C-alpha cells in the first residue's frame, strides 16, 4: 500500500471528508484529492503533521512506498544543498558589509582630514572666493594664485583624494602679455606665455624634460626674471603641500 492509499484509509477511518481532512492539515481539498489519486505527495512537514495529528508513526506512513521515500531523500538533499548555498551567500554578504563599513569609516576620516586641511589653508593664507568658484590670492601686484573649491568625491566614487588637485598662476606683464601656469602636483607644472593678440609666444612644454627644470632656460622661454620665476615656483610648491596630500 502506497502513501496515497494510506492517507485515504486514514481519512475514512476518522470519518472525515476530503475537505475536513484538508482543513485539519491547512491544505486545500484538491491537494488531498491529488494525494489519494497518486498525483502528488505531501511534503516532509505535512507528513510529520499527519503523524502528530492522527497518532500514526512515520514508519507506518512511509513503509513500502519507495517512490515517496526517494522523494523525501531528494528533498532532504536539496534542502541541505540550499542551506549550504545560503550559508555561502550569507558569508559573502557579511564580508561585503564589513569591508564596506571599514571603507566608509576610512573614507569619512580622510574626507574630514583633507577638507579641513584645505579650508584651513584657505583661511591661513587669506585666499578670497571669486565668482568662478575658485579661491584666489593676490600674491604680488601682478600675480594671482588660484585654487578650485575642493570637496571630496562621493562615498560611492571610491576615491580617497580630491579629483582636481591643481593650483593656477596668472601673471600680467607690463607690456600686455600674460603668463598662465598650472601646478598638477608638487613641483610638476606647465607655463604658457600669451601675447596681446592671444597667441602663444612661449611655453614650458616646448622644452625638454631637463630644460623645464632649468630655471635659467625656462625663464628665458617665458620672458620672466629668473629670480621672480624661482620665487613663484617656490611659493606655489609651498602652497601645494599646504592644500593637498602630496603623492
């Protein structure tokens, strides 16, 4: 006798209709009908519930129904497999959460450190905010040093530094020409000399790597006094270390 026959006999022995039997087990009448007609089997939890409610041992219910036993065995194995998968997923998620938590704490610490360093340097060096969202300093009569307003990228940018770490220099010559300089890092700079017709007449990029660090050759290329150029480079390098984390 297979399980379907045993359930049918159990129901009739207890003088219950399919609907009453279904209500006792929290299933539908159609489900009970499918069991009794061998179209489906109850799951493990339902079999245990039947055993408890009707005082029938699991051994009696399952004995002789090899197909049902195979189904239960498969269900148990699948359940174990799913548990292992869930454990792996849980461990991975926990690792991600912990790692992200450590990163977020580090990010907030670096953000506070760099933004405080930048804002303190702005204040200490008496930079003023101009209309282009830059802070500027009138270093000497014809020399303006500027830095962009700096904020840390967002948490999900996964960056631990400002993106645009530059300092710009603008120098107006008495003859109407002007010199533009940009420091991309400490002691890493480019200068361009432009005449009154907006034509480039001198540039540090036209020099080779060694000559760009030769103040004498660079000052000749840019038509600026060697001592003045040295003073500007030293001043901006000093500011760069104050404003930014130097690589």
